[in-house]
């Protein structure tokens, strides 16, 4: 089991900077077993000072601030300690693994096609042992996903996708990564940025491992997936306390087998040597520079700290005033968690917190929540109308108008709108979208369920490949909407009520189970949720009064 822990950690900690499929590259699944004497570190808290994950390396007139980064993070990582921000401000150059802000998405996609896609007729499972295939199927059953969605990819890519899903579910996002934060600040002031590697080089390295090694990396990620939350909490704690030894993966700490030791050397030791050579070659002779690379590159006998010492630099860890530790957030064990949106008077199940945006559609305010998946997206939106539409036939006509507007906006083809239920009125809209999946070449579709409740029209659905839209994960999401009625309107509604269906008969029972409605629960929470939504609803109403929507709901054609 120790070797499997190592395979998972190594895949996540060694690469950084790729902003496409490699968004999960952080040192998150390191082995945590340590002998008692190893737990005692010289970097423990001293007095009222707290070690940080940044070192000042000094040699004559040259200063290097060496900062170990995490490539995905949460909002509670910010603001960064002032000592880190000051070091960046003082530095004339910022060295990073790769400048993701300047990467060409199309070029990255072309590289992924070359490096990460199986050459037909080869598939993922053909390169895996029956035992690994069975474990992967167990994971897919838990996650509610389809095997066919992963078949085009090589094992190392699938390992990244599985790890990335676990990180996002735990609230860690690439747009909040330490590297991206520093790059944004450096670009904003025109600071010189020097990438130490290229995305092509990183992906080529992963693709260079033989099939057996790639399978071990995937198997390690799968087996340790259930421990992601605990390992992330440990990682976050160690990073914030500046414990470099806890994020080091030398051979003596991993006990890895011969082939996995070769992987570790390739992903860490050899890259560390190349990095330090590039750093020394480009350092200004009499100025400061910051090196911000993945945290796992700093420690150990072949780490950057040791290598800078070999080149005559005096190394000192930077400390900050001790702060009270942040309370850990507890995440659920299910693939989906139920989220409350008091301003919209609904709740729904999603893998994690969605992004939100607002827009006007034909003069009516629309609020849109979206959660991206690697081969699709889940969205829940709602419109707030000036008044309800009492007649069922008028409700259906209004939904048809919305469907037509969506089709025109997205340039969809083959659109259809079919009734699912009359009480409350629920319609299913679907169409084919232009273009195809850039990696697999599969067709992309849009699917939306529409439900009217009082003055609100809810749209729940998403877009993606057939693999995504027919998965259990998507089916559970689509059937899980629960609506709190507005005062003065009908009782609450749910997509999971008798009479509604999922995407195919196989998902109907799952949808109903996922959306079982608890009136007592809503009665208990409704007052609090209503109070929190009052201010938002007043703003929306003010917008509606300004726009004076063109729809005449009582006389819809």
C-alpha cells in the first residue's frame, strides 16, 4: 500500500503549470507515516514566529526567494502572507514552471491529442489489467460516470482526471492556485517572467512512461481517492506551516519499487537539476528574483534548496508572526452534495460550488449557476418574471419561446421541446450544438428541463457528450432540483415527482430517490432562507421595473 500511496502522490506533485487537463498537480497524497524522531522538525513553531513555505537564498549580491507553490488552492489561502507578497514585489524576475497565462489553448489541445489520446482502435481498458479495470469500474459506479467517456485516454491522463475531480469536489480550484496568483500580479506590473519548462515537455514526460508504470500511477490514484479529503487537509496544514520535509518524496521516505523510483527520479530529481541550471543562467548579477515552483521540488537531497546550497547560497527560511490556524472544512463522502441557494428559493445536488453569472434575456433577468466537468457542464438557471402565468397552455407557450431563444443564441440544431408533466408544468428541451469535443471529436448536445413555480422559471440541465449526459452523475443532478414556493403561490415542486423522467429509463428511479422532498425540512429553514433572499429579490425586481419586459404573459401567442 505504501508504494500505491507514492504513485498517487508523485503524479500529483511533480508537474505544474499546465492549465488544461493537468490542473490537479499538487503534492496532495504523500505518505503520512513518519517515525517519531522524524516528526520532530527544526521548522516547528518557535515562540511567536511561524515558518512559511518560502526561503531567502543569498550569495554576494544575488538574492533568490524560493517559494514552494500549490497549483490548486481554496479562497482561504488568501491573502498570502505579507512576507511572500513583499518578496515578489522586491524581485525583478519571476521564475515559474510554465506561464499558463500565456499558453495557447489550441496548441495545448494539439499536444494533448498527440500525447494523451489512445491511437484507435486502442482504448484505455486494453492497456490495463483486469484487476485495475475492475477497481476503475467500482470508482465509476461510485462517481456515476460512464466508462466510455474515459476510453479514448491513456492511463496517465485518466489518473489526472480522477485526481482533478476529487480536488474540485473538495473545493480546490486551479484559478486559485499559488502559481496563477503570482503570475497575475507579475503580469499586472510588467515584471519579467521566465518559464523553466514548457507544457509540451511536461506532457511528453508523462507520456514517456511505459504502460505498466502508467497503470500503477492510475491504480494508486484510484485506491487513495477515498482519502483525498484527509490528505488535502494534511497538505494544507503542512504548507501553511512551512514543513518542507513533510512534502519531500525521497526514495528513503517512499520505499518505492525500482520502476517507480525511476519515475520519481524523472519527475523530480532530473527536472530539479535542469531547473537550477536555468535559474543560475538567468539570475541578475546584482538583484533579487523569485522562483515559484511546486512545493515537492524544494526538499530532499536533490531538491532546489540543497542544490542552491551546493552553488554557494546561504539559505534561510522566512517566518511570519504566528496566526491562529484556520478551522478545517468538512466535506461529504458522496459524489454529489446538496447545495442551498436561498436567493433563488431552491436547492440542488452538485459535485461542488458552481460559478455564477447574470445576464438579460429579452429584458428578463436570468441567474445562471454552472459547474464544469471534463466532458460536459451542469447548469441550473432561473428567470424571475413580473407575475405568474396561471394558464397551463400559456405556460407551455412561454417555455417554447424560451427554447427558441436558447436555440437561436447557441446556434443549435434539431431542437425539440417535449412535455414531461402538467402538475407542475415540466418540459424537456434538447438540441445538438455546433462543433465537437476538441479532444475526442464526439458530438456535443444541450439538454434542459424547464419547470415553472410561481414567477420563477427554472432550467436544469447542461451540455456535453452523450457519455456525460447519460451518466448517473448527470442523471442524479438533473433530477435533484427542489423548489421552495413563493408566498401566495402553489406548493413546492420537484423534478423527482411521479410523472417526471430522467435521461432514459435507467435513471428514473435514481432521480426520484435523489430528489425526495421533505416538507418539514423546508418549513424549518424557509424563514431563514426567505430573509436572506429579500435583498437580492428587491434588486432583481428593480431591474425588472427598469427593463419593462416586452412579454405580455396574459396574451402570449
